[in-house]
C-alpha cells in the first residue's frame, strides 16, 4: 500500500469519525422550558447580571422576562399603539440600560423603572448594536456598509469605521454585519463580508487588529475580561484570538482533522455560530448554532466538552436558531433563547 493511499485512508477514516460524532449529537430534555413568544423572535439577549432575557417578538412589542419568576417585567415598543417588530436588542454591561431596535430607530430603556431614556433615529437600517459598559455610547453596524460609534449624551457620531474590500479583491467597501464593545469601553469589534474581524480604538478610530476568516464574518464578541475575542464566519469556524498578541488561541470545532487543512473545506467540518456565552469563572464558553445545536468548550484551548440539540417546536421545521445563551450565576447551567419562541435551562455539570 502506497504512502499516499495510506494517508487517504487515514483522512477518510477521520472524516467518517466526525460524521459518527455528529450523528451522536442527540436531542436532550431541558431541566426547565418556557414559551417566551407566540410568533417567534428576530433577536434576544440575556442581561449581564443573569436576571433577565429581552425578547424581540415578531409583530409584537419586545418583552423583558424575569428568569426567576418567568414573568414579563416590561413590555417595550417604539410607538405605543403600533405593533412594530424589534429587529435587535442589547444591554449595557452594568445591566442598567437596555436597547431595542426597530429598523432605523433605537430606544434606550431604564431597567430600574422600564421608562424610555432616549429615542434615536438613524438614516439607514441598523443591522447590529452594542452598548458601552454604562450605555452612554453605541456601536452600530449599518446597512450603508459602515459601523458608527455614537455618543448618546452629546448626540454625535464619534467615529465611522469601514471594511475595505482588499481581503476579497473588491474595489468597494464591504458590509459590516456584527459589532461589540470591550468591557473597558475603549475598543470595538466589527465583522464583515470581507471575511475579516477587526478591532479598533473607539476614540481615535485606529485599526488595531485584523483577523482573517474564509467566509463572511457574522459574529464577534469580547470575553468579559477583555483578554480574548471570539469571531465566527457563516458556514465556517468560530475562533478565539488573543487581544494582546493577535494570535489564534483556539478553533471551536468538533472535527478530528485539521480544519485549516485541505480536508477542512468539507461542509461537514463547518458550522455557523449565532450565540455565545461565557461562564462566570471564564473557563468555559457556550456556543449556539442555527441547526438547534448548543456546545460547551474550554476557553483555554477550545476543547469540546459536549454538544446537544434543542427540541423542535414543530417537527416539520427542523432548523432552530439559537439566538442567545447565558450561564447561570453558579456556572452549572446554561439558559438558551430560541428563534421559535422557546426558552430552556440546561444542566451541564
């Protein structure tokens, strides 16, 4: 048997192994389950203090659910008598400010009393939003191929960020899909159709890091300590990067073969990440995916600790997007919010 043939057999065996592993990712029964939306939602987010989840119902007002009582604390919408659809939601890191987005309009809400704090209207559609730690600044991904850092108090644009098309050999700027702000409020993340995630100084506008993917970047996130970044591309891999060195820390994959090698281009080795959560001690990361899968990983090296499938609301609709995840305060459970309107609590250790 030739050396080439032996290598092919080994690689095919590895591919069969990962298919077997994927097939073993079974549906689990959650510890608890709730219905948070009748029609489903476009967006949802857990508050950093772990007390609430904000769900942007389709064709209904957004609802803030108390996780302990599973009751609606506040119902929010831009226009009181108009059932607008909330397209994005977010919280400040101190959990004192919440944001709802309806196309071009942002409303910031006081978490203490549920009252609106400010209403902002932008000239173009808002694709994604991130709040500064105290909610006094916003980083927005806009439909006009820019990301805008906005000062809420002074009502002014501080910086405008763009992704040029050099990485994908395009003469035009590329769409920016996703944004995040660092825990200290100094840095911003953007991810775009140019297959890159980028880190910026929010005050000066200087680009500090650029990380390359093989597809459109659809998700970016700082870890709560600000030392690492996670970025993910559609139908590609989620990767952990060091902010200090810029180097890759880990790839979040269950594949037994090198996903950056030639066999890594096979679709079976790829996934799309739609939600991320960090354990309170920073040791673990949970990821959610549009195939109704949730996985837990070691943050230090990306080791997969387990994956499972959430239940379907309708057996004829196999795809369920995991919109938001959060660890419980003791780190022993994970909460999930799904696009089909269901929420669950999962015991993990």
